[in-house]
């Protein structure tokens, strides 16, 4: 298999894995009736990072576009290929009120090479549509698994 076919094969495998992981992820939201105090305090704290929101943040074009973006932009590190390193990197990051990505961190790493590549790709993402709470854009935590397979 030549280099171009190998690269295409890796992208297809990554895209399939991302789709599978995405389909198995669930976003649980519980709705409780907020008290006046809870509502007032959440509106007064623009720095609060929400785990649960009324409207989830959306990557431009939706979930399929996110998976395509990852598949097209991840570059498997050459040293990781040589050493046959594989694994799943679980990233967490904040989608800011303006849709930019911030506070990127590794929740569960696979290998420093893979961790760094996953962070690089997330850092390069375009602006998202931010999550909303009470019809206002808020900061939201997002967890994204990135699978590297040879």
C-alpha cells in the first residue's frame, strides 16, 4: 500500500472510530427548578463554567462536521507511528461565551505525543455556537475523546 492510501486508510479508521465514540457518548441533563437565589447567582457570575446547560454548544455544521474536522486535521505523530503507539486521549475544554475554545486539558492521556496532537487539533478548531442557559450564552465544559489507531 502506498503512502497516500495508507494516510487515507488512517483517516477513514479515525473517522469511523470518532463516529462510534460520538454515538456512544451521552449528554445527560437534569432539569431542576432553580430557586430565585440560584438564578440570580448564576447570572451574576460570568466566569462560571457550566456542566449542564439548556442548549448544548454546537460545532459549526454539527456533530458530523466535528468528526470530519478531526479526521481531516489529525496528523498521527511520526514517532508514534514508528513506535506503534495507539490509544484514546480524553480532552476537556471550555467553550467560551463567544464560541472560542479555552482551558484545554488532558483528562485521560494515552501518550505525550498523542496528547499533544489532540490538543493541537482542538486548539485549531473554529468558533462553536456557545451553549445557553436561560437563553444566555454561557461558558460550558466539553469532553471529547480522540482515538488514535494504527
